[in-house]
């Protein structure tokens, strides 16, 4: 099987989507899939709105509508996979899309209305036209079926593996609390800032400190807990990554994070900083409790792998190729 994968998003810097692209493509190759990567290297960095964003949107459209179909024809592939929802114009092969979340549908108040309107139209169209739709969780699959009326028979759930491959780091006595991710509104960082936390809060990611994988591993090694206050997730890659590193997770309850973490995480209300403070203080003061939560997290994370994710992708690819 020859699969063309648009890896453009991986060029835009560290993110959960970039980790997904890098990890699942490597896992596909290990399973014998001939992966051909194509990336729009001329695409400029995200502009944050205004004329720059319009320019980027037009560049993305040219890439998807013209360049990718031509590249698919030139390389004689069986399938074109868009790791974010997109639809190429008349490629000579089947198309598959990955949907990560529908936060702009379920929580539009956290997005620029112009982006929400565009995403609601463009991403839905891509999912409707795709020969198969990969969803990163059962929660996202349910949202896609409910909000976009996509036939569940065309949806394949492919959980992520346990984050990026971090180098080993020796655990230390708790030095800080850790948040990993960006500072967009749905991430609900106001909850962290409102709580009277007993240790300093470190923020790794856009809006905070930029760290490479070794630096992130060191942050995990000194963390009392990963705090994950997001009100909506499509999967919950950061909590899974933290659990795999042996770091307790304290998260706001939402369907996707519960699907990933199960009973191995500690959950708090999205608007209750006092509850967050109490949960964190118990972790700090009760070493046995902390060790138990960390052990349960490692056990839970061991059930996820990029190899299993690649197998689910193969199922989606076969589904797409079998369509009449």
C-alpha cells in the first residue's frame, strides 16, 4: 500500500498534532506501509489573524486543491491522508481525513467567530467527502456523528500512542507543578491562575517556555503533577504522556480525557480553584497517595501504543479503498 500523507502541520513547531504526524507515520512504516510525505514548506508561520492569516488560508487552499492532487498523480499512490480535515480536488485516489476535535462546534465561545464559521464549514465538508474518517477517540467520533451526521460506518477510532518518545530522566522530589500546552481560551488556564497552588507552576508550550524533548523530560521529572484544566479535548495526549512518564495527572473532567485516563487521573471542576488546590495539596502531603496515582497512570498508559494506532489507521485505509 502506497499512502501519501500531508505532513505540512509538523513543520509549524511542537504541538500535539505534530507529535501525532511524526509518530504514526513512523509506526506505519514499521508495519510495511510505503509512506510518502508531502509538506508545504513555503507556507508561512501562523499569523494570529489579519491579512497574514488570510494569506496563509489562501496558501493552504492552493496546496490542498492543486499541489497535493498533482503530487498524488505523480507518485501513483493508493491513498491520500489529510492528518487535519481537508479535501483535495479530484485526486487520482481515495482520501482519508483525521478529525482531532470539534471544540469549535461544542464550545464556539472560545474561538474567534470567523474561525469557528470557517472550520465548521470546511472541516465538515472534508469529513463528508472523505472515503473514511479517522477520529482520535470515541468521544470525537460521537461528536462527528452527532454534529456532522457522518455515517458511523465510515468512522474508525484510532487512539494515539503515549505521546512523544522522551529521553529518560531521573525523578526528583517535587519542585513544581506543570502545565503543557498552549494558552488558547478553551485550555482554561484561568483555573490554574486562580488557585493558590503550593508549588510554582511551570508552563511548557506556546505562551510559556519553549522546551525540547530532553527539557520536557526534565520538567516531568521534577513535577508533582501535570495540571490539565482544558474544558474540551479530542483525545488528551498530554495527560497520557505525563502518565507514561510517571507523573500524576489532575484534570478537568471531559469525555475524551476520561476515555484516555479512566480512573488513573484525579478530576476537578472546571470552575473550582479551591477543589484544585485541595487535590494538589493532598498529592504534595501524602507520598503514598502520590505514588499510587503515579503507578495507576503508568499502568493505564501502557495500554496505548503507536503500533496500535497504526493498525487502526490501516483499517481506515482498507475501508476507504473498499468503497465503491
